[in-house]
C-alpha cells in the first residue's frame, strides 16, 4: 500500500510540473476538503496558491472516492514535496 501511495505522490508532483493547476483564490471548497486540509499540518505554511492546489487535489480524490486515510497521506506528501 505504501508503494502505491508513494507512486501516487510522485505522479501527482510530476503532473503538477506539466499541468499547472490554476485555482482561483475565490474557490469555495466542500467541508470535506477543509477537514482533510486541516489535518495536513505543514500545508498552512505554504503560499496561498500552493494551498489552493493541494485543496484541488484533495477535492479531486474525494470525487474519485479515494479512502480518506489515503487522501490525507497523499496530501501530506504533496505538501512536503511542494515545500521543497
């Protein structure tokens, strides 16, 4: 399971470099996105546009019905990768 999660994080990071997701700051996210995002401690220190991109990916994974634990882990990994 960890290998699949690591692969997903690397793939999302690669795709982010290829397809910069432009998310307006005025986007209103569902409560579920806010709940998962609040569990990603390092995300609060990232620039606003990066936070929006993480929320976008959380929302996308929620729509794809990815389990919450996997979404949280992926969001943490994505935040750590974007911090670098």
